[in-house]
């Protein structure tokens, strides 16, 4: 879909920005498929005015896979701005522990670590 949108934007004379949220390796089936996709995108990605990645590692991988100019690939991290999300301590319950996880609950994001660390925290 991104390939199609970038192509149409170019044909219409519109500036487009590509965003990449992927972080894949080079040695599993999903990565092989993604690398094949990037070989298709290489024909349209040169028409974008910028690309945005969600981490510096993602940026480095994207530049390698898509052969993009590093100067137009930027990072806007996926993160929570902790100074803007401060709990109201007056509403805190002292007899209860609250664990907050801001993530998708998938292995790649470390959900397996939660299973091991939450029980000791709650003791």
C-alpha cells in the first residue's frame, strides 16, 4: 500500500514522506520477505522527500535495505514522554502494587520478561 501511495503522490506532484516501523533481521523468513519488498520499494522510495523511522536501529536497517540517503531519513522514537505522564500520588493506594506496561504483548517486545519479573515485584 505504501508503494502505491508514494507512486500516486509522485504522479500528482505531491511531496510524500515514508514511515518505517519495522525492525527485522536478515536471517528469518519474515526478514527475507521484507527484504524482497524493499527491493520493490527501491523503485519508488527515491521520490519521497523524507523518511521517518521509530528508532536509530530501524533507521540504520532502513538505510541499508532501501539504499536511502541518510540525510533524509529521520528518527521519531516510539516512546512515552515521562515528564508529561506523572501519576497523581495523592490517589496512590499503599496496599496495592500497580504495574503499567505500554507495549504490545508480543514476545518481540519482551512480554516473556514480564512473566518472570512481575511475581517477584508483587511479593
